[in-house]
């Protein structure tokens, strides 16, 4: 396959697809390094150590035996009720207050079970917790958007080994989401991601797994090796307005996609990034989840241009990741 430029219609950015560069020595990063330098230290997210975190904002599970917890982050990037006020303090110096919410979502009592190992009930509880917290944030005055993320592995930004996510209620809409909103507005054929589902199902060769609730693909415009995009099949701008059954099914599809990644690549670090419409924005948008393995590093070209070079074509990546019927896929 020759090198190509492919346009990401969500953000309007070009991506370089260059499979030949995969032949370079050390083209891929090593497997994920241990997250904690001293793994013998007590884990604040494990049962029995609840006093090591602030009091829970939400717990899910039988009384006295939590299965999912949401707690305030003790090192918040955003906190407080200060209104979002922008100040210009010089010809090129602009600052603003960083009020908002920063929470930790503990995915399971099990210290070693990441998203790929969650059972059906656990996945449903995690997705319910995400829905409930985003809905709670949306009712807070001064907030406009919640960014939900899961960082798995040191290279992906995790600072504790126990699998967890983060929910950040922001007083502004991040640029990445603004760019995606513009991508939906530019698309003339209805919903951009509904059209993507239809086109990818017709093409077939970039599908990882899917069912009547969700489709997981290595998108045509993948910016990095084995990147995946989970698209709910029910069109809705807002994650927190999705039905419990759809959310549970989407969580299962995400689990199976990450499990397939682990099965193929091994213990690789990855990020899960949930994108939903800003609280008070509606059409055009379609909520979705990005799965981004940490297999390559960003070098000078990427940093200097804002473009990415993907050394594994998404057609090849999907073919290797694809869940076949005889593997017992739970999608």
C-alpha cells in the first residue's frame, strides 16, 4: 500500500497513513511499564481502604459491598464554583478561572480488572455511573461539558494501577469537541457518524465487532495503530440521555474491543475518550468513544504540524483485531 493522506471529517485534520514506516527498528513502544514505582503501597481504591479517599459521591452495588465508586479527585485540575471569567493581563497574556469538577470513577473492587475484564453486570454499573455523573454535572450552573476518560497504563497517563476513570466537569467546551461539532455541521449527508456506520458496514473490512446497539471500527482516518471508534447505532447527541439497555450494550462492545486488543497486542497502555455533545447543545452531534492504544510516540513532525503518522493501515489493523464468530465474541 502506498502512503496516503486521509481526512478526519470529525476534526478536519489530515492523517498520514504510512505502513512502510512500521519496518523501522523500534517502530512500536514496548509493553506497558508498571504504573506504580512501589506496588507494595496500600491501594486507596481497593475495598478496606475507603478512608484513603474523600467520601464517595456515588456508590453502586449491595449495601456495604460496593461494586463501583465515584470519589472526588484529591489532586483536581478543576475545582470550585468560581464563574468562568477570562482576563487579559497583557498584549499576549490571557487567563481564566479553573472552576469545575474533577472526579475519579473506580471501575471495580478488583485491583487488576481493567475494562476488558468487566462482567456484564459490572459494565452496566460503570456505564450507569458515567451517565448519572454527567447528568449531575449538567445541572450545575457554570458548567458546559463533561470529559470522561480512562487512562490504562503508565504511558497512557495512569498514576495508580487500580483501574479507574476520570470525570471532569468543565466551564468551557474543549477545542477537540468544538472541532468535532464543526465536522458534523460541515457534513451534508445527515449525521456524520450514522453515515459512517452505514458506509463501514457496507465496506466491511474495517469492522472490529458490532451488533444492533453499536459498531466498533478502525476508522478510515485512524491516526494511530489499532485505533478504534465505537459508534452507538441509536442516534443521540448526549451520552447521559441514552437508555440503560443501550448503555449496557455499548459498554459490553467496548469491553470486547479492548479485550481483543489485549489478545492481539498484549498488555498495552491505552486511553478511552468519551465524546458527547455539550450539555445544552443538540444537533448536529452523535456521541461516541475513542479507543487509543499507546503503541507509538509523538515526534517532531507530529508536534510541529498537529498531524499524525499512522504506520498500520486501519484495514490491516481491523483485520487482525476482528472478532470472528468462532472466538466466542460477546459483542
